[in-house]
C-alpha cells in the first residue's frame, strides 16, 4: 500500500483522530529535571555528545534548531500500526489531508499546521534569551516564536533548583544600561538578570511570552504551546557557571549586523520588555469554560492571537462528549480511559523508542462533531491538556 493510501486508511480508521509517538529532544546545555517520565537509563539515549533529553514535543512539524540534530528531530510521527518501524511523519498527514485534518481556515492563512507544544524540563533556570520580534525575523526569513507557559502539577513532583522566571527588564532600566552589558558579553560575567524582574512560579498557572521579550524561564516542567519556530538568541553569557559564546548572542541576524551590539539589541521590543504592568498583562490563571458533574474544561492558554490551550478533566467513572471549534493536539497527563476509538493512559515510565497511549491529534471535523472521552478509573480523574492555533476562538484576558 502506498503512503497516501496508508495515511487515508489510518485517518478513516481513527474517525479523524490520530495517535502520535513520543518525540524526544536533547539539548547540550543545562541539566535534566527528570520529570518527563523517561526512564532514567535513557536520559542520554540520543548520545552523550547531544546532551540530556530535556524536552518532549507534541504535534510538531518543526525541526529543532540545535547542532547535530537529525533530519526529523523535533518532528512528530503518527502511530499507524503499533510499531515504531512503520510510523509516518505527522507533516506527511498534514500535506496529504490538508483541510480535512486541520481545517480550511488554517490552510488558507498558513498553508499548514502553524504551532506545536512541548514539555520543557530543566533542573536549573534557563538563560535570559529572546525570540526575535516580527520585523527582525523578516530580515532573515524566519518566523517569530510566540509562546505560552503552563505548569501542570502532574508533571512537577519537584520544583527544580530555582522556580523563578525573569521577564524583560525593570521599567527603571535604560536602553544604554542593557547595551553596555551586552558589549561586555565576551569579557566578563555581565549578570544581566540584575536588570530584569523575576516572579516565583505557581503550579497550574501560566504566562504568555510575546516574541521580542527577553526571558529566563524558571526550573519547572512546563507545558508550552508555541508558534512554529525555534529561533532565539542568548543574552545572558554566564548561567550557573555555564559560559555561552558570542555566536549565541548574535544568531539570526544579517551577516552585516552580527558584530553590531546596537543591532543585536534592536531585536527586542523595548515597550513590552519594560512595561510596568507586565504581570497584569501576561500572567494567566485558568478560566473555567464549562463545568458539569461529569467533567470540567478550563482555558489555560489564552490572551493572545496565536496559540490556545485547555485542560479537560473527566471525573472518575464518568464520560463526556466534548466539542471544540478547531483541530487540536493533546496529551494525557493523569489517569486512563478512552478518547474516541483509542485507549488512552498517562504513562508511568517510558523507555526511549517505546510507544505510548498519551498523545493524540484530533481533526477539526472530529472536534466539531464531539469526541467521546471515557474515564475508566474508579478513583482517579482523567486529565488531558489540549493545544491549538488561532482558529480556536481564544479568549482575551
């Protein structure tokens, strides 16, 4: 059977729902938080030179931008026959099915699935870094990265070494102070977060981070819906003793601008980085969408024009038919049961290369019709996180 025929057969058999395989991503920096439920023997399963596996990506057609990454690294695959050998790229399903899978609106606006999500899991806080703003990205032909964080309690049995996130800079800080620190990037520890502002992270809450904002995420395992991009530059040169090079600072700039600190600085949105009401604008607590005796569904990712997310909880022994206005990816973070035609469960421990029953993608038609979700536990709730693009009727704050 040709690949196109397999794709259409799998799509039909699942009634518009796909089961995905785990997508693991190593990074050469920081330390793993060991909260991804990956077997401890497999932390370095992709090679010591690549670094520890510290991220798991969901419903992704985005290639990870790290050195030595394989041709499909970061990209999701669909489980077509319960073997790892015959899995098919999620992107191939989108290319073949188009609007049948993701809806006409996304196809018309973007020509493809425009977002993905991840579990991000570091023991230590990350470096102060930036995802370039819209205009800066246009200059080098890449996409900006808008992202939203949510900190699920189910994946945070510990808080890491420093559960504090920095966002932008204190409103009293001047542009000249930032530029002076960046000029010393190769000569001393600039301690640039001295000029920033930090917030202790609360479980089961979230933050929206627009492109152009310098930020240093704290040490929690984070569910992170975001735009299709892996673009960034590192503004903090020494982090927990780890030293970064000038090439980490001037990435994704035109060649003629790479040695110009003023041009490095210009990729930031100064108004957003220093706005005095940053927490009021971008900190998000869950908002209840619907609650019944059987289930509740909350908005956990909202207040922006790019990515949305919900947390669905089906109570023990209950079932529900849940309708949503758009295609979405999802991951089961607690409990077990069924989603449509599929058995689903939150894994306890995953070996690298193992299949799981916790990640799915629901087509727009199936979502609109309503997906029957059953909690088969007598005692434990079934909890599912959903991520989707701008066609999901995302509420403003």
